[in-house]
């Protein structure tokens, strides 16, 4: 016999717990199912030295603001995990873990949802999928064509330099993870080859405030955006919270010894090949930097804000002429790190709700299937939808929607 609930929330991370807070506000019976443990990815899929990329003051969930003594610092990943665990206790979430939901379907006869889980069958009138955007490591198929001598790891499997075999490291992907890991490996004395993808470079602090503070001040965090066609989002912004938070610039990594390569094209005869986009990519990042500086300067001027004058740090625009292919053995490369992000994985949802790319079709998290909603996806409604400081707004909207449509 199935276990029955009014509402089931799938996922016990920040998004699922925020939904639970607002469901409790409505007095709606529910259960939160988490397949591992609360904040598991912060414990098991993040490298040891990682710090939160936004200031501590932004670590807030509904009804639960940061209350520590260092609001302008950057929390270690273990402290972030602890905060999420503390939040689950604070709201007394009806949490069940580990419970893995293996299939979600809908009974057309009753209109209720049927969940096949590791805890047995579960029946629900409403379901909120809060599994997050980091579900399955995205590694290109050409990885299988690389030489067998090279260890291959996804960023979610990397923890520390000593974990890797001796020798040089090839990092594919220069988002925040790739750039920060490259920085750590360079400090460890490794030779690093970094395949560069399109990104935006923005100063960590400018004119007395952190990037996020200016985003709040100028209204950038309020920008809403429909899910783009094909799930393609704006290029990532390089950020780091390590060492008290600092600028990330791939030219600085090159000055420290990193060999910058173009975007990976494929593998030919065991050798990875790269395009010739490095200089164009770095020029794009520089334009993003200058656009941001001009925007903040104009905002300060137009609103009469008292902010210290500052000349942002700029490195020389050196041009690079990197190799277009790489013999791993000849270069002494014994490790390939795939910092290539994640993709959503909703194959377990047996409902026709997805586009050709596997992304759920929704309007602000509400799907065409009555009673089924999503929370915590990138750009679900705003830039902040998948962030700790922004997910609460989406969670409140979904909880209100379920209450009104009950």
C-alpha cells in the first residue's frame, strides 16, 4: 500500500527546504525527500579549499539570515553545508533521507502522482521538484578517445592537488570552478594547461563594495528572464571567495604560468584539439569588465552616491598563440580535469513536460501538469533563482500557487 501525502518535495537542499518553510506557513502537510543527506553536494562534490563565491551576508534562506560575526567574509564550503543543515533544523523540516525517487508518474484516473522510491511507493496530490541544476556531470563523448594513461576527473570528483598523479594537468573549462582549481594547482607547483571558454570578468570589489552589493543596489538581481531557447544562459562570471575574495582573471593565471588554450574541439588520434578563440574570448571578458565599471560609475554619478574613486586593476592585453593540439604524453600531462559543468537529468519523470534538450517547460516553475512544479533551476524566474539568497522568492511563489490552486 502506498504512503500518502498532500505534497511531496523532491530534494532536501536549499530549494527544497525553502519550499518546506513556505508550505508550513500555509499549514500544508508535506514531506521532503532527500536521496543522500542535507547539503550532500557541498560535502561530497566540492573541493576542499572552496569558499562561497558571495559574501557571508548573502547566505540567507526564508526566515533565516546570516548571523555570524564576519558578514563581509566568504564562508568555507563546510560552513555553507552546516548553515543549510542548521536551516533544516530551524524550520523543523519534515525531512526523510536517504530516500531516492526513482520514478514520478501521474495516475490519470485519480489525478494524483505516483512516486516509486527507495522507501516504497508514495502517493501525492502535489509534487515540487527541487532537485537543483547540478544533477549529472556533463563530459563530452570525446573523453573516451583520450590516452588511457591520463586520469580523468570531473570537477565534482576533485578535492585536492595531492589526489592527482604527478605531472601536468589539463583543465577543460574556465568557469569559476576551472579557474579556481587552476589557481590552486599553480600554487601547488603544477604545470597547468587551461582550455578557455567564453566568460565574463568583473571586479570582485569596486568603489568600496562587493560585486553582489552593487548588483542589489543597481537592481541587477531583480532582472527576470524566461528560460532561453536551448537552455543557453549568459556566459558565466568568474568569481572566487578564496583568500578573502578576489578578482579572477585568466591573464593573471597565464602570468603565473598557466598555458591558455582555445575551446576544446575534439580529440584526433588521442590528442585533444582546440580552436583559435583564446584572444577573442579574453577580449570579450575585458569588454564585460569595462561595461560593468562604466555601469557602476554612471549609477554612482546619477544617484549622487558617496563612493571612493577607484582605478580598477587592469593587466596588459597580451596576445597568445597557443597550440591547436596537445600530445598529452609529450607535455607530461597525466590528469585531465573536466570543469564542464552539469546538465539536468529528469529521465525519471514520466510526464511529457520537457523540451528537446531535456529542460522542463514551465512558467515561473509552474508546469502544464496541475500540481507539479519546479524550484531551484538556473534562470527559473530571475538571475537569483538558483542562489541561496534568491531561491526563497521562487519557493514562496510556488507554495502560494499550490495553496491557491488546491
